[in-house]
C-alpha cells in the first residue's frame, strides 16, 4: 500500500514539480549548487510526502486537489512539508523571478 501511495505522490506532486523546475532552472541559468539543492529535494520528497499521506489521507487528497486546481503550488507544499526542500526552494526563487541576489 505504501508503494502505491508513494507512486501517486510522485506522479501528482513531485514529478510535476521536478519537470517544471528543470525547465525553469535551465532557462534562468541557475548556478549548479542551487540546482543540486533542488535535485536533492526531489530525491527526499516522495518518501516524506508518502508518509504524510499515509498518516493523513485527507491532507493528501486536499493537497493534490489544491495543487492541480492552482490554489497552491507544488513548491509551496514541498517547502512547508519536506524539511530539505524549504532552503532549496528559497535559494532558487530569486533566479526564477528574475531578482537574483
């Protein structure tokens, strides 16, 4: 059951986040160190989110609906739910918004 949930979490949250980030980071020429932080976030996100969904299926369902409806973003969910993702997402945001630090 946990593998199935992990697959769903990956399909609906992590993979869309990773695909969008890869595309946007390449276009923005984000430094390698920041890219590596985001890649690491993607590696650890699926098991952390799967655990959260197993513990609270209602949170999982509403989170996926909010992301797919545009009420929230996958990066916001990852930043607040997966501890290693917060710093990575904060580090990449200035490059993606065009306001490099």
